[in-house]
C-alpha cells in the first residue's frame, strides 16, 4: 500500500497531502515526521536525487524538485524500490505540467492539473499509471496513443 | 490545516500564492457558480481547484457543506468542457458522498461508463467504484467484467484497480470475476498485467493450489512489467515457503526462477529476487552466494535507494549468516561515510556483526568520527551492536570499553545514555577482566549525570561489584560525593551502596561508619532512615552486631522473587487485618524478552501503533485456571510452560499448547486461532491420546463453545498424575470441531455445521517442566546453605559437540533451571567452563547445580555434574535426567 503522498514547500508548509489507509489521528504525526525528515536531510540535495529512510516496517522515499519537496510513504509491496519508481512518475508528471522544476508559485498555479496527475498515478494507495505521456493525455481526457 | 501559512502581501509577485488568504466559507460561497444557468467552465475549474486545495491541506467539510457542494457539482455534468469534466470526476471522489446522495449521479456516471469515449469510461468506473455500495455494484457488475477485458488498457486498469479496492468490501462479487481477471493476466499491456496479477492473487489467496498453479504458469511465461515481476517473485516465495512447510524434500522448487531474476534488466526485479533468496527458510550458502553478489554490486551504486535497499538486506542476512556477508565488508566500509545516515548506520551495524577480531580497532576508529553526526536513535543501534561484538570478542573489551566510555561523556538523551550504561554493565558481568576499568568509567559518569534513574542503577551495581574488586576504597569517594551533591533519591541509593562496602570489606568499616553517621543529619527522612538502619545492622552504632551471614543476607540477599510478580501481588492486596503473605507471590519467571522478540517480529498492522503493554502471564494463567470450576480444586499452580506451537504458522487453524503443572495434575491449555474469515468453529476440543504417557489419566475436558475468525480462544484438557512425581510422556493430538460457513458480507453463520478434524503436532511433558527457574543472587551462599548432605556428584561424557557453548546451553535447556551470575555465557575459544544453575523442583524443593565442562581437541565434551538439594530423591532425579 502506498500510504501517503505529501508535497511541501521549502519551509515545510504542506501543499498536497493524500493519505491512504492511515488513521486520521496518525496523520498529523506523519506530517510532522516527514517535514522534519526533509528539513534534516534535504538541504543541498540536487533536483530529483532520492533520499530514503525506513521507520518500523514503513519505507519513505523523498526528494526535491525545484522549490518543493515530495515524500512518498509505503509498506509491504511498496518498498523503497517500488516507491522510487512511483516518485519518478510523480516528479516527471509535475515537471511535465509545470514545464520545469517548479517554484512554489508555479506549482500552485498548476495546482489543479497536478491534482489530476496524482489522481491518475495513485488511486487509493495503488499505483495505477506510470507513463508520463499517457498521464498527460489522460488528464485532458484524451485516450492513450500506445495501444 | 495547521501547516498552511498565509503569505504576506508585500512579498514579490513570484512568491505570491494564488491561494493566498483562502477561506473555506468564501470558497463554499463561490461554489454557487456551479448552479449558474450559463456555466463558466473556467471559473468552475478554478473553484474546484480551490476545493481540492482545501481538502489536500487536511481541511474537512461538515456533512451539510459536503452535501451542498456535491449537489452543485452534479450540475456540472451538463457542461461540455472536457477539462472541467475531468475535475468533476476528481472532486466527486474527494467529497465521497453518502449512499443516499449517490443516486443523483449514478445515472450520469452509468451513461459515461457506456460512453464511446474510453477515457470517460475509465473515469466513470473509478468514481462509481469509489462511491458504490453492494446493490449498485450488482447492477454494474456486467459492465465491470467487460471493462476488465477491454482492449483499452486505461479502461482495463481502472476496472482491475477498482476490483482490488472492492475486494475489501464486496469480496463475494469480485470473486466472480476471476475468469476475466485470469484473461487480463495474459494482457499485452504491462500495467494491466500488473494490476490483474495483484487482483487474481488476492482473489485466490486462500486457495494454495490455485496460487501455486498461477505462479507455475507465470514463471514459465512472459511477465511484461518489472512491477508485475516483483509481485510474482513475492508470490513465488510464498509458494516456496508453504511447500517447504509441507515437508517436501529434494530440490527447492522455483529456486532457478528466482536465480534467473537476478539477471533481469530492472534493478527492482533483481533486488526483489535477491531479497527473496536471502529470506528462504534454511537457505544454504550455495543458494545465497549469487544473491549476495548482486547486493554487493548495489552497495556501490550511485542511487541511494539501491544502496539503502542492499545494505538493509545484507544487515538482515548478517544476523543469520554473517560469514556469507563478509565478502561485502570492503564495500560496506566505504558506506560508513555515506551522506545518508540511515545507510551509514546500517553499514556499521552490519560490519559489527560480520567483522573479525583483527578488524575491530580499525572499525572503532571509523565509528568514532561518525557518531558525532547521527541522531540518538541511530546511536542506540550502534551501541547495541557494540555490546554484542564485545561479547563475541571478549579480548577486545579494552577498545570497546574505551569507546563506550568516551561516548558516555558526550551529549545525549536518556535512552541513549541508558543503552550505553546497560552495555557497560553487561560487559562487566560477562567479561571479568573488564570489571575494574568499567566500574571506574561508571563512577566518572555519575559524577556528572543528570539522570536520577541511571545514577541509582549504577550505585546499586557498584555496591554489588565494587567490594569484590582488588581495591574497593577507590570507589568510596565517588559514592560519598553523591551524598553531598545529589537529590534525595540518589543520596538514599548512595547510602545503601556505602553500607554494602562496609559489610563486605572489614578494613573499610570504620571509615564507612564515619560517613554513614554524617548521613544521619540529612534533611531527607529516607536517607536518614537508611543510614540509621545500616549503622544498626552492621554495628556502626556500637550495638551488638548480628551475625555476618545475616547482615550480608539482608544487604545483598534478594527476595528470591521476580519483582514484577511482587508488584502485581502488592497491587492486588487489599488492606485488611490479614498481613500480606510474601509466600503467596508466584516465583515463576516470565519469559518476557522472548515474547517481546516474537511480537517485534510480527508485521505491524498499522502505522506506529503502540505495542501492547506487557502483561503478567503467570498471573493471568493462574487467574484463568482458577476461574474454571473443573480445575479450581487442583491447588496452587506450580509452573506454566512457554507456549509450544502445534501447527505451522499461516495454516488454517493456529494452535499452541501451554502446559500447566499442578502437584497432582497437569492441565493442557490449547490456544486456538481460526484464520479463515468464511468459517465459524463451534464446540472445539482437542482429543489427546496419552497412550505414550502411561502415568497420566484424563480427568476433564473443557471445550471451547465458539471460535470465530481472528479471535483466539482456549480449550483445556486436564490429566491426573501421581502426586509430586515428575511423570513424563508423549501426547498426540487432534483438533475436533463443528465448522459452519459464514457469509462474509453479513458476518452471519449458517445454521447447520459439519463435524471436522484437524491433525496437530505431538508434544511431550518432560522433566524440565517440573523445574521452576528461580535465580539466586549469590550462588555460593545458596550452595553452602543447602549443605553437602544430599550432594550427588557424577561425571558424564556428552560425546562430540558442535562447541562448548552449544553443549552448555543444551544442558541448561534440558534441566530447565535458571543460570546464575552470568555463567551461561561461555568465553570464545575457552576449553573449560563452569556453569551455576538454580531452581525449585516440584514439591518446593530448592536445587542448586554446578556444572563443570571440559572439551578436548576432538570436540568431545565431558561434564561433571554436582547437585545439591533439600531432598535426596530430587538430587538423584536430576542425575537421572542427564543420564537419560
């Protein structure tokens, strides 16, 4: 299960958080845990360079893209490698929508589109689409070209 | 929503947020544009984005707000704008309307689901599945089945992923789709195959044969996506695990497949296969080698995720097969300087497990520079690993002890400091040469220790160990400093420690008296009371001194009771005329550490759920048995064994047995768990065949009325045996019950059931079951107090053994007694060893045992067994145990 997708700005303010199968009372804990993890480790990290950690049986893969940081949390089959696959899809979709690694402003300008992308990529904790070109078409309700 | 911060207006344009000053109320007002007769698609999309922004920040809508927005949103189905339609699908899912509201959109969605535009269909399927209930699902089931085999991968994936979610809520419907899903597994589209494989396995997960067939066919065929390949590897290892449980012999099935995956082009697949191989039960080093080789390559990968995954897996392998991992040591050492601290910590702890004695010094040098820049939680892991290393290579204690003392002086939180102190104490206990140096390190630490708990622990330990050193006087200064400088709790501890020195070291007595007399004027009453008491006991106030033996017994003697048991009994004691009776406290030691380890090994069910607090098992058992009328006349419970598993893990029914020993009876408690959701078991009993246990006669059975899925229950069988006699025997068992089918959607069971049986493993009652593990704090005193009257000494040849350590632990397990003074630890490479054991045999007979072992170059182990007890017959019985 892909337990959480969380995107924050460089100060640690949440821009997007989508939890799956995480009880409401644990979300706040996860939010602050992830933001702290990013504050401790993301300084000086290059765009899309992946950081990784595990907490109990849960894996966390996170990175920086422009002025936003992206965190993915998973368990069981979504281990560190599956998460790095998923975060690659997320980062390429965001870059695609924004045209470049986004500033916070650009990210918020394209907020609706980004939500649609995330909706195509992760659906209730399962990875659904992984191809950025297909995702680009799907969010405009255009059929995929590659079948 | 706490994290959202409004931006200041004076920030420049680039930083200005389009959602600046956003407020839920205002957005809900804006949402009225959805009702306009002339829809402005652009505006509507913007408002939906704002709603999404609020929801994604963790904001919630009240029921009325959500309903209102939902109804307005449904109007947007009239709009022709494609972008807006996509947003509508998303916001409906996010709003998750209640079942009575859903009806308003179902017709629109059903229309979309049959639309000519494939992408409308995919989205409609996802929305419908998100908001649907059982009845609606039966209406659309036909379309979903078609969608699963649709040629458009987007539609097929949408239906399959929906199936995975729906399986949780409506399993009986989704299970009917297995033919279609089976077809989708063969799809040429990579992701469709991935989703279909996941769904098919979940549909069939309770049918081992079907999963095995699925794995067999797919491992021979083509799997298109790396993600699907990873799933297949996981399912394959599950099949391997289950087939090895069934006791199949010969070559391991599917190993070749796993090994082949190590050459896959995707790193994800390679890693998954390598991990699967390392986790095979009873994996041989020949099987491990190729997996270790690829993991070693990953260690020097430029991708942190790969390095992390590899080092994490190797760290696990090092626990069971340290030799297999040594080939990676050089790569592992370079990871100590890895930027990612998790990777570095894992590398270090792995090296500590796999390193050889000669490399310890170099390794410690590297670790020292690394310790300063990691968090406490990582440091604790390292400290624990260092403790294990020191026990493995006792000759290296100087280096390791110096390291521990240096980190003890640095900054750190309580848990970290406690871990270091615990490690030093363990090393002092197990490595005699480390004692004096270690005690001094601890003394220096308490000179500047901010944690009362740690200070008192160290003072207590110092009191027990310090007087036995060559120069006890050097510790007095550190101890008395505590009396001058610390808080009352620490001062009281220091007074007790001083008294211990006084009692044990005659030459120090006069000086200790002076110090203790000063404590009589302390401003805390506990400190004063202790000082008075000890002065009185050891004769510092000029009174008639009690005998030396009594004094030491008072100061050093333990209560011979586990403190946790005493605590529970005291809590249960209600103040009355009748004084508290210490003999009523159970002496059984709970094997808590093992239980904790087991619990830790289990997969956690949720995120960060706190572990259940430890419960006193001995107490719980006694209460439980007393509450059953059939057993209430059996008298006090002597001992309860640890649970013995009678089934393999992950079988249909999990059963283990706890053996409760009474004076004239034995009660077997069978703990049963039903792991099949579709079944309810009733009238559950265990039929025990005692034909190989002649002295036992069955007297009572207590069946379990009902055993629903997932809730453990107990059934009991009681046997009578000759009083006070340690009767032994073997028992074969069959679980007998009435099984009823359960409708998973309603949870109701059918009226009629079928009788059924399930074969369980056999178990034995052995002599060790009649021995209570009761430790003594001073073995010498215990040994001498038992006297030589009933001492029995004999010598035994134990034949060639794997190692001296193995022989010692085998004899300890055979006797079931408590090792004393850390003598269960055998120094590496030693050729002889003495082990001291104590216990209480059935009939409340105290027993002490001295075991002297010797091993020759051919690994032949000889043992001298000396037993003292309060009863001649018991001393003989212990010898018989070993002789047999």
